[in-house]
C-alpha cells in the first residue's frame, strides 16, 4: 500500500483535533533515505519532528494502530499546548 501524504495528514488531524484547535502548522513528507514518514508540528518557535516507519504509517491508515505516532504528537500537544505554558492559546 502506498501512503498518500494528504491521507496520512488527514488521519493525524482526525486523531488529534487539537492540531486545528491550537492552529499548529503540520508538514508530512517522506524521507526516502530513512524509509520513513516525517511529521513536523510547529507553533511559534517550538517544533516537534518525529518519524513514522513506512509499515506503521500504512497500518495507521488501515485503522490497525497508530501508537507511536499518537504518543509523540499527543505528548507535544499536552506538554506545549495544554501544560503550564499554555502556549497554544486559541
């Protein structure tokens, strides 16, 4: 299964509506050298860059699992946006 970056980004946004709520910028791209999808979230001067293995991205789109990706993105939202900093004011 070939992963469409727009479909992967849509799945991530579906899993984390906080991305839209806090107006986080998100970029999803494939790194051929690493054979992994790179997901970058940015808000002001803070950013998270994480990767998702090809197989994990496929499984995520099939609804099988999105554990690693969900953990990384969820942690960024919780710590940076919802934590004591409250840096992602809506």
